[in-house]
């Protein structure tokens, strides 16, 4: 199958394409935001490093000790140090800084509400700039954890006006992330009421950032004209600086997917999603490209399929799909055109002249995000329920690494092998068996029957249910309530959801998951074009195909390296140093049998 283009590009432009596509490869160029000389000149109230230093205090050693303890998540030591301060000797600045440290103690303990209350009380004109700067930044951190992304971004605008130059690139990056996480409806509402021109400029930029590549090449310069000297203008955030030039696309792309073997249904779902996005973007003005669809099952290896694609003129390869095929291709040192592989591998990629970018639905991304969600909701001590086997190992490892980095504690990890031990696994994790053993000992000692209600362990405030299938999740979640843990918040990956509302999902009521934007209603027109194309089981792979095209159209943006940020149908996309695309998914919660965005 071939999708023909209606025009051809000049050979000189083809050379530029090769340069750009290879430039985002083995070693992404340093983001233009790395230099601060241009950026500094755009801020109205530039401050020096001295401006945000803490005011002098006779209690500086004690404050420093408490601060260091909190960096180590040792809230008890910090509390003890602050409790020993001489109240009568404290100045107004001392009390303000103590309140800031107390807010951090509340946060480490999991009391987000009290922490926010203390920080809001510090939002006063007379608070010393150094204290206010720290308080505002910490308040932004809390707002982001609590998913109040637009509020966090708005506060970020205020902070940038008082920030020292060295902090500006990081603030700009995090502010842009907050805007890209914000629902489009909230951004539209904020645009309609924004009075501050700087804030409005950020909102307008966020509004156009998700346009197709051709539209961006004209919309971005127009925005720069409308907002001269804006903090976001030079360079543009998220890699948008690289989209200022007219869109340059490869003349020919090969879509290398399994279409006749065991993985054919998955390959066809990805193909359908890719082509749906391709045709939609072409109708909106994206430069037409010739797309060759190649059945990788017709070749003896992934390398042979890749070579065939190149011999047929491909300047970019999208695929292969299986992890084994990606691993095979990653070993090759003679890859002559860039590749967007559709799976993620653990081993390093062999050095080559062109990039191998890895786009996938890796569940480990979701596990890490579940840790952020639970911690942002105030969870600190977790029970992890997971299936035995490699998949469960990888999910637990990713979750545990992020959970501990945030400051959470895992009280127990329970592995189960199948449905026959779901109940016993939950009982063990909740400490019900230990409670029943205590009851039996008392009964034997007293030689009488006792009225008894088992009690779960009291040191839990969070449950991570890393189930691999919806059936597994629907069987385990009710057992938590049955074993006296129905009030504990439960977090699960997208594998708990079967891609459509189902009356059986009632068993998951109250469970929080992360899910693809595609399954929460993003890109409805594109989804409508795929109705009836394949079963619900492959809906997520439609989204993967759609994002493969999106990534293809934004390859130049990836030259920003880890700072590149693209809003896709599989999540908010960034790229790590291994050229792996990392997804951040929006949260959702089961309300009865329906899944609703948070």
C-alpha cells in the first residue's frame, strides 16, 4: 500500500531534511535555552543572587540543621530543632522562615492541607524576598503534586519576576510543563479572563503549541510579534524554537509493521492510527509525504525489513514493533536513516550515524507516575500488590524507585501467582492473618470463645494494585473492602481498565489510575475516523500509531533533547538521554462503572 504525495521537494531541501533528522539522533544538540544571556534581558524585575538570600538571623545554625534534616526527609529531627527555638527571641523574619520550614514538615508527614495553609499565610508583601522566594517555589511544588497545574503555572509567572538568573531556565521549563499538563478547557477559560499581558502570552502560546507543524511555522512568529520581550519568547519553551522554520519533512517514510503473523492485529491497529493522523494532518496543511507500508512478517529479520525499506527509498523508518525486533535493530551500527521504533528495550543502542528513537506504551512510565499521584494525595506508607513474574518485577522496581525518591515508604510487597491466592495475598498484606493468629492465641489461653473482628495493620495509607489485566483488578479490589481496607486509596495502572465502560467496572469504584488521553476523549475527530477499525483491545495501539506520526512531524523539535515536550494521544511526551520517549499520563478515577478524568 502506498500513500502518494502531490509534490516533490527540491534536492537542497532534501539535504536539509537529512541534516535535521540526523541532528536529532545520536547526540541531541544542546537546547537553545541553555544560554541565559538572551533570556535574562526579557525579564522585567531581574534580581541578583543576593536578593533571594535569607535575611540574617541568630538562629541560622538551627534553621540550617532543620533544612538539612528535611532534605533527608527526617521530619522528626527538624521538628525537634524548631521546637527548641527561643520564641521570645525570634524576629518577624525568623517566625516567617520557621513557618516555611513547618510547612515542609507537614508535607513530609503527608499533611498537604496544613502545608498549603502555612504557605498561603506567607503570601504577604512584608515577607522578606528570600523567604517569599522559597515559599513560592515550594507552594508551586505542592500545587503541581495536587494537579492544580494552571495555578502552579500562574504562580510561576510571579516567581520568574524575582528569580535569580541561574534559576530562570528551570522555572521556564517547569512552568511550560504545567501549562501542557493543564486541560485545554481550563486554558481557554483562563485566556478569556487574563488581565496580565505576561500571563496571557503564556496562555496564548500554550493554545497554539499543539497545532500541526505547518501551522506552527506561521503561528509562532506571529506570537513573537504580538508578545515582544515576553519571558517565553527567546528561546521558545519545549523545543518550539526548532519549529519556527517552515516544516521540513522526509519525502518518503516506511511503516514497518507485522501485518500477517501473530502480531498482525497489533500491527494493523498501529497502522490505522498512523494513517488516520497522517491524512488528518495532510488535510490541515502538513506537507504530503509518500508512506510505504511494509509487512515485516514477510522478511526473515528486522534488519532485512529495515534494509528493504531503505532500498525502496525511505528516509525515515517507523517500526519495528516487537521488543526482540527493536533489540536486533539496535545492535546495528550501519543504520543509514533515522528510526522511530515502537517498543522500548533495556540494553544500550549501538552507536550509528542516525537516531533510533523508542516510542512505546511502556508500563514502567505509569508505575512511576502512580507514585507521584499517591504522594501528591498525601500517601506516605504503601502496600504493593503485584503479580509474580517479570512484568510484576519491572512494575514494582519502577514504582519503588520513584516512591522512595519522593519520600514514601513501602511497608510490604505481596506477590500473587493467580486467582486462587488473591484473597490470601490481600489478607497477608493487610496483616489480617496476624490479627487472626492473635485471636486464636487468646482463645486458647482463656479457653473461651471471643467475639472478634479482625483488624488490618494501621500503618498503611496507600495501596498500589499493580494488576496486569482488568479481570485481575476487578477481582482484587473488592477483597480490600472485604478485609477491612475499603477506606484506603487504591492506585492502579491503565491495565486495570479494559478500554471501555463496563458494568463490571463497578468493582473498581474509587480506584485511581493513569490512562492514555486517547481513552479519556482526546482527538475525538481522529478517533471517529477509526470507529469499527478494530476491537477495543487494540484502541491503545491506535493511539500509539497516531503518536508515531506526531513524533515524525515533530522530529526537529527533539533537537531540544530532554527539554522537548509534545502533547500526544498516548500522554505528554518527553525524551530521555537514551532517546526513549517517556509518557506522562493524565489521572482518572472510577466513579461507579465509569472512568472519569480528574
